[in-house]
C-alpha cells in the first residue's frame, strides 16, 4: 500500500490488537484465547477513536493456570465468569473486519489465532485490508539496536514503561513504540551526516562484536517471542534515558508542521510501515 494520498482522501482506519492465550503443553493441543484487546486509530493523525477489550472463557477451564507467573497474568478465576469467544465474536469481527491490522508479531501469532477461533465456532473470520507487523517491519527498518526486538525490550529502550502482558495496555504501548521508532528513522533520514558522525558505543548497551557473538543476556521464551538469533546491531546515538524526550520533542514539531499529515511524514522517511 502507498501513503501518497492527500489529507482529503479516504484511508482505512488502523486497528492495533493483541491476544493473550494459553500455551499448549503437548503437540496437537490448541491455543485458547483468554483476552482480546484493540484500539482503532485514524490513519492521518493516529488519534484513538475506539477501544475494546474483554476476557474470554475457554471451553475447557482446566487449560488456564490457577496462578500466573506474571503479576498481572490471567488466572482461572479471572476468566471463569467471562463470556465465551462465541459471545464476543460479533464485537471482535466488527472491530477487525475491513481495517488495517497492526500489532507486534501478529502475522506469525495473532492472525492465525483469530482465524482458528472463528473456525472453531464455524464462522468466517474477519479480514484485513492490510497488515502492519511491527516486529517484522522494525527488525528490517530499525535494526536490532534495541536487542531482541520484543515489545518489552523496545519499550525499555525508549523509556516508555514496562510491558504488562495485558492486551489493551500492550496495544497502546505498541503504538507508542512505532511512533518512537518512526521518529528516530525520520531524524536519521533527514540528517544522515549528523547522525553518522555522532554514533558511539554506549557502555550500557552491549553489541555483538563486544560480546564475541553471544547474546548479552539470557532470553525468556514465550509463545510470542521473536527469533533469538541476533544479526549485527547498530549502536545508538543517544543514551537510553534521553531517547523518549528527543522523540517527543520531534513528534511535537512534526504535528505543528503544515503540509503532509504526521503519519505520512513519519512513514515516508521510514520506508512505509504499511505493507
């Protein structure tokens, strides 16, 4: 898809969504959706115009842990009185169908789970008009300067908080991460000489060359973790604590600029996030 439309052209809304699910214990076991969360944003200004989240009770409650290893994790008690997927299918279909789908690692994980859930209740699944998978796009365009490219790592890199692993919180964090990454790419594209001359190796960030090809930290595996094999990383031009402040200032300037809308400006210089 192309972002070269004018401000008056119609463009589909973008829905950032996320699923929390069970993790199959044996080969052949299915994933059960435990929570769905989504926000709908306008394509030109990224204003949130709609949100929806719900816990979901699986057909077999025994697949849900009595206690969660995460502080905000979903427990059996939390979903025992929640609606079934069939009960909320109309709402989920309505918020997803005919929009651009966006999320972190959704092509490999969330999109197949949505289809499976609708297939299970013998209903046609919602269909997107485009997909923005921030894991794939940011790995390609932003590089592995933020480490393993998990949402938690990207959020920590930009200093925008800790990932809660709850659907609605995670999709809002996902949008903020995309904005921050696009802003940095915009700066690098606009001022390449300045940024190239100021690259330095931060003592707080270990690169592949400094770690002799080994990952600097032990990774935690999960059903939504990206691949752990790291390619060559670029060091970053800012200390971690200053990145959030820099991107916020630049975003403010972009929003005041006349001409192309903020999203178009950002995505133009990050080689178009929408695929």
